[in-house]
C-alpha cells in the first residue's frame, strides 16, 4: 500500500475495528444458533413466486442489536434457472445497492411450473431449501439454523455436503478451492500490495460462490455491499456455510447451472457483462508504483523492446505528480517536455500511455491549481455535517 494511502486509511480502519470489537466483546457469549428465528404468516402466492410475512418466533436474542419483529419475504422464479429471494424490513428503508450502480434484470420469464431449481420452506420456525429438480438433491438448506436480522447484523446459515467444493467469494489469497473445514472469507475492500499473506482479503468483493458436485454445479450470489464474513466450517462431520453481514438486506440469487459455464452465464445475466474495451486493452500492460523519474520509465519501455516483448501500454502511478498533488507533474523528475517526448515516442510505435489519477485534492492554496480552481467555483468539496469542508485523514 502506498504510504500516503496508509496514512489516510489506517485511522478510519482502526476506528471501525475498535467499535466492532467492543460490540463483539460485549456479545461474545451469545449463541446465535439459539435465537428464535421467525415464523411464516400471511403467505400470498403469485404466478412466479410468493410473498409472506416473517414474524419473530420467540423472545428476541438481540445478539448484536435489536431483532426486527417483522420482515417481508419475497421469492421470485425469475427464470427457469434463477430464483431470487429477498428479505427486508417492510417498515423502514435499509441500504440496498442502487439500481444506478447495479442494474437488476428487467425481464422475467420464469414461473413455478417448470423450473430447474425449486424453493421449499418450513413455516415454524422459518427455514428454506433450494433443490435441483432433475435429481431432487438439496443445494442450499437453512434447516436448524435460525435467521437473525438486526440493524447491523444479518445471519443466514446453511448446510453443505461434507468436503464441499466451494469456489469464489473473492478477491482473496486463499486457495482456489476454499477449504470447507475452517475458512473465514472476509469481504472488505483493501488496498493490498507486497508481502500479502495467504488467507487475506484484497481490492474488491464478489459475494458469489460456485459449488461443484458430480451431479452438477450451482451458484449462490448475495447482492449486498456491506462488510461481511462468510464462514465455512465442518463440525462433527457436518459442513456449513454462514453469512455474517453488518448491514443492508438479504438479497439472494440462486443459479441452477448445471455446468460451470452455465452458472457463469446465469451470473452474468444478473451482474451484467463486462464493458467493451478497446482492442489494445487486451495487450500487455506494464504498471507499478515507485518509478523515480521519467528516465526510469523510458528505460522500462526500451527494455521491453530489447527483449522483443510486445508492450502494448505503459502506465505510471502517482510518482509523476508534484508532491502527490493531482493534475500536476513533478518538474524535476517528470518534467512536462520529457513526458510529452516519451508519450509521442510510444504513440509513434502504436503503443499507449496511461497515468493514474487519484481523486483526493490536496489542500495547498497557491500550490495546487486544482484546489485553487475548486475554491474559486465555491461549494464543490465534500462537506462535514456543519457545512465546513471535509478533510481526509
């Protein structure tokens, strides 16, 4: 991680961890498996699914906050290969990933008559299972594990086959196949570089997993951008997968497969296809942080040519900036004239050049042109609750 990013991120991260640690310490003896869960009432069947109320089934356990007394369950057979299960608080709005950020599938042609996977549920206490129609095998089953739904703690736990073959829940430095015995996948974005140990989280989060079986492959996707732990455990020969989420809603998509390629296509139908990129974007790109001057960058480009390695695009990180100020060039180490010469030389050979731009604007009046122009415009910076300019730490 770059030193200046570490300086900004660590105080916030330490604060978050400290607050969470206090809550966990206060509730270390809570056994969420003993929570009451919910009962199903007011079931209303629709053409492609059902809706129902979930009512707290007993005395609240209030594991990490106050249990919600009533929830709304919606189950939708969106296609023959996709079931969408959504559990929300019907009385209050909770954060959901916005449609503008993650557009949902618009057209549904599924119904309950001919799906390749099915939703089954038990009323009291509420549990559900997803089964494969062709084999009648259970793919996901929460029986015996109560649902917990609190302001900052959502918990869903499901049984898995012994020695389950689970892949995904990235990004991470775990093994490709996640060991089912005792694995905790923490989904919390982290700028990670250099000396990264095994079993840690990385830059991005993808709360989706594929489970491979001899009878087929299926996928499970939880559309939730809050921090979470996903635990794989094997105790007394029984394997389980448990979601522990610190906010938002429960928004599951179950994907039937039955091949890995089928699951990938079904997931893409929900998450969207990659954006089209320029043809040269598929070539070899050279990028790292730490170039000391323009000459070193030019030498790297020359070394690729000398080694007959087809370099498509050269990048520079924020080294080129003057005192790490955005929209600047360091006049001593990355002078503008020399950088233009380097870029022109790359373009003359059909190669590309990209510079990184960090969004933070340094508060350097008279030094940072970006800051001065922003001040002149007035009101363009992020604000504190009291209306003053927000300064990153």
